[in-house]
C-alpha cells in the first residue's frame, strides 16, 4: 500500500479528478493548502501598493492505493496536472510514501481490503 500526496494548482483539480476516474481511482481526500517553492510566492497590488505574498494557494490530494494502482494514479495526476506540454514552475509535486496500515472504521477491516 502507498499514500500518494499530490500538491497541484487549484485550477487543475477538476481535470485531475476526471483523469483519476478514468484509471478507476475514486477515493481521495482534498485539502486546501498554502506554500511556495521555486516561484517564491507572488506580489499583489492592494490600494496602489505592492504587497509581497509569501504563500501561494494550492490543493493537496491524499490518495491511499494498493501497489497495482500507484503508477496509473501518478501518471493520471502528471497528465492532467501539468500546464501545457512542457509544464511550468508551480505545477506541483507528487510524493509516494509507504503506507504501513489502513483501518476502515466502520468494519474494522485492515490492510489493502480497507482501502
């Protein structure tokens, strides 16, 4: 089992959800997050004064999958989350983390069956 954490641009969320549906990944958690990477935030004009914005709004997808779904899930996010053919700074990141256990609260099932 793996936990996939994907941080993407909010404007790409619907396209990524559709791409995940095509590879039969239907269970995910979506979290609004803020941060910055290479783009180092962006400036904003307020009442004629430029303000430094240090954080950029993003969306994080949290997806627990069995081993067979790792590559299809990552590829779907890459395909739908990238800006244009080449992509751009700020498109986001995908982390694949080992998942030690999963427990379904309703039934008490554990492991891959609980996902």
